[in-house]
């Protein structure tokens, strides 16, 4: 524990699903509402960094407010907005395979003669026809390109393991021999954007998450200390003694690490 | 060409879709009805070896008869029957993700506490829910195992490129970290079964197909000479000068190679 604060900590990056609330039921996780309140009251720099792509940023804020969190859109980095920025900055023409609720984010972009396919967690909109449409769009490209909002294998939805968008991305990669750019954790670019929006350097920040791969390994490989929470998709038998991934610390919930950081800053 | 018959040819293995008829429309390809008739009249050993898994063997025979072919079930090796034999021989308990028309082939098998997932070309039955059901079945297994009836990337269906079962297999492999056994071309076991049913050795046989990977490379890597037909999914620009796969010969259609074999046998 002493080691975690060996170098001073100035801010936090915090995952949302499984750290603030449970997926599906959308109930706040014990202590997390208070933890977010403490961060604001103490003016501790923090951003929420999520791979959630079933909703856009406004939808996410609405969801969090319903769960009891007092949050603003500019506190959140989510792949839907970053993907949109990426497409605009590169002048790409996307074919879009996303949840109906986030289609609006891409509707104004040119999509004729598409030169990339954007994949989000379309959930029930991952239909056979939608997969074929995306596949055919890729097959028409000279260099088939997928922009995938994360590449998760699965997540827990209303208590049930559910196949994540990474699997559908893998399917299209295989069928069309496509190349994939990941927009989200654990990509370097995504963590860099988060640090930039915080105005801090990698070694001044702690990432807090429930995903041993995207959050913990992802942050560490970008020079950011990473703390695992025992909530969300965390599983003791798999995560506490992982063969290769070692969190810098493990806490029961977000409130615990926030209190530790406050104590560290006060000392 | 002389090289093709340098060693004597005693029999043929013949792909069905794209060689006998076109997928989707199910029209016989020019000359193929006559070619099949010639093989029977001349008593030349031959078997039809397909990766078609949208129908079972009886369904396939019915389809071929409607297209004008005079064929019997025992002339055909198809992955649905081989998969059933594989499951029975290993005492496996399958969860089944296949086209509704072939479900009947597996209905009598024990499926509680499944220890493998069978994937066929389910076509429109590759729904989000069906993918999740198969994924959850895999996640309950100690060693997640997929039996995939081929692992094609795509095929032409009514003139449209259509995503093949290999992509959905890749999705489930990725999500559940599963191992896959391929039941169909280009697997060694499948070609061996075909040779056994012909009663001939690899170097006595020619494989005729339209798929540069499953048919041509598959046969050759099992010591079988391979002839590509310019029908079905054949594409001149891709297949005629393939960087690594070189058919032993290329013909316009099945009738052409059958006439060549007859001439060879008569000489």
C-alpha cells in the first residue's frame, strides 16, 4: 500500500460500469455515490473513462443521474464521442453497426462509399442482416478497416454473462480480412486522451477499474498505476492471483481508494 | 496437363456447391448434369464432398434432384452426418447452433450439461440470442470446445456475398477462449473419410472444386491432386495467379475434367 503512494498522486481515472453502478440493473455500487461527491468537494482532478458504447455521453449521464450520481458530460470520456472525433479528424466515411440509441451520433457523417465500419455494442441489434451489411461494406473497401469501440469478450448484464462487441469484431475481421483500430481501453491513444483532459502525466494518476485486462493491464502498460475494485465483473479466483497481471492495489470499492487518496493528499 | 495424369487416376472427389449448381438459385451449372451421368455410366469411382451445412444429406439429395441430378445419398459426404458420427463416437453432449432444417439430425443426442457446441451454417438463425446461448454453453465448459462444420469466410448466395459460419465460429472462439475442431474441408480427417469411402489412396484421386482454400489447398495438403473449376465462387483475378496456392489444373467446368479423365482411362 505504501508503495502505491511512493510517487505522489494528483488525480484519478475511473471506470464507470462495475465501479459506479452494476450493468443491467443500473444500481449504484455501495459507497460510489459518496466517493464521487468527495472527489468534487475536495477538487481532486478526475475523469470517468468508460468503454460503454450502448449509449452516447448524454445517455450515460442521464443513466448515472437516475442512479443517484451528480455528474456532468464533460467529466466523461466515452468511445462514442472519441470515435466520432476520430472519424472527423481522418475524414472517414463510416458504415455504422451500433445500438439504435447511438446511431444519432453518426447520422450527419457521410457514409456513401464507406471506407470504414464502426462497431459499438449493438446488443440486440447485432442481427444476421446487420452483420452481413457490415461485412459487405468491408468487402467493397480496398483496405477493409474496422473502428471497434473496445474489444471486450463479454460482460455481465442483469446477472447473465453476455457476449461483447469484441466477438462480433473478431467475426468481421475473419470474414473480410479486415484491420481493426480499437477506440477505447486498453488503447494507448484512449489513455492519452484521458490524461490530456485531466491535464496530468501518466505517473501522477491512478486508474480505478473492475476489468483486469482493459483497466488494469491497459493503464499499467501506459505507465499509469492501476487499482482493482472488488465489484462489477471482478472475480476473486481469476483476478486476485492472475498469472501475469498484478494490480498496484486491490480495494473493496471506489470509496475505499478515494479515502486513501484524500488521506495521501492531506498528509 | 500431361503432368496431371503422370500418375494414373482411378477416381474423383467432387465439391457440390459452385461445381454442380449455383448457391441460392440452385440452377445446375452448364455440363454438370451430363458429367455426373457419364461418371455413373462409366462406373468411375466418385464421391461428392461438400461443406454445405444448411441442410442434411437427404435435403441435399432432394435439392440436387430438383436441379436435375440423378444422385443417391450414399454418394455424398456432408459435414452434418460426419459431425453426428463424430459426436457419437466421442460420446459428446452437444449444444447445437445450426439451421432449423438440420436440427433434427441432433435432436436425439443428449445435450444437458453440454461439453461441446456444434456450429453449422445457421444462416438467418445466427441471431444475437442464439449466439449468446452458444456462448453461455461454452462458458460453462471446463474446456470450451466448438465443432465447426467447415470454417468458410463467405460464399455467394443469390448473387450476394454472404458471411459464412467461420466468422461466427471465430466470434465464439474469441469470446469464450474456445478450441475448434473443423468437421469438413480442409481438415485431414474429412479428406481421409472421403478416400476411405472411395476405397482409393490419395495419389489415385483428383479433387474437383471451386474453393481455392478448402478444395484446392485442402486436397493438395492431403496428397490429392486438385483441379479448380471456373464456376461458383471462382474469381479469375484472385484464383488464377494465387501467390501460394497452385491448382494442378484449371478447367471451365466439371464436364471438361470428367471428359479428360475418361480419355485418360481409355488410353
